[in-house]
């Protein structure tokens, strides 16, 4: 087993353990919410959330997203190996993922809303993640928005993963 795989297992185990004790991990808990300003138009922000490859990159070690039939997505989570089916609905300033057959902001698994930022500084993006997708960890919306902002502004997502070096690694 390589170091990266072992690290992923440790993170998944820690997230699972945290989900059992942190507030918001109980069924019916309020979604975790975060707002961040991104120096890009709302159309660019929402387009990113409609692309399953981009959403998978934003999820990173948390899981991945796949689009199936039109408007149908599957979120495969690293913690616990759960798979969650979702329907994509969107409007001019919001993208929402709901459980199939459910609608409305209360039943959203993942909701991303936008509005103009003050002083024409771009777009304020609010991300709400249901405890079902965040495993009760409140930092998930911030992580998603932080990665989104980095991707939209620089084209890359910061990582601490292995970096190329001109030396042999010690084992």
C-alpha cells in the first residue's frame, strides 16, 4: 500500500469518527454553511458546479461526483463508502442537488447560491452541505469553496500531495 492510499484511509477513518461525535452529525441536523467571495462572475461559478469533473476535483479526497442520466448525479463518498443519488436543479443564481423526487431548499443535499459581492469584487458564493454528504464535518463547505476559488482564479487546486523533486525519497 502506498503512502497516499494509507493517508486516504486515515482521513476517511477520522471523518467517520468525527461524524459520530460532532454536532450536526445526527439525522435531521442543519446543513453546514459557508460564504466566500470569488473574483469571478456568477455564471462562471455556477457553470463549475454543473460540471461533474469539476465537482469531483473540488471534492478531492472527500469523494467524487458522476453524472448519469440528464439531471441525475451520484456522489460517491470516501468516508464509509456511501453512494448518494441526487437530481440537479438550477436557476439563474443557484445550483441544487436533491434526493430524487424531493424539491425545495430544505431537502437539498448540496446547494450553491450566488449574489453580487459588495463593491463589485466578484460574486459571493454560499455553499450548504447536508450532514449526509459532509459526514457532519462543518469544514466541508469551506473546503469546497476554497478549492473552487483557487480553481477559478488560478486554474489549479492547492494540494499537499507528492510533488516532483530531484532527489530520491527515503523509505
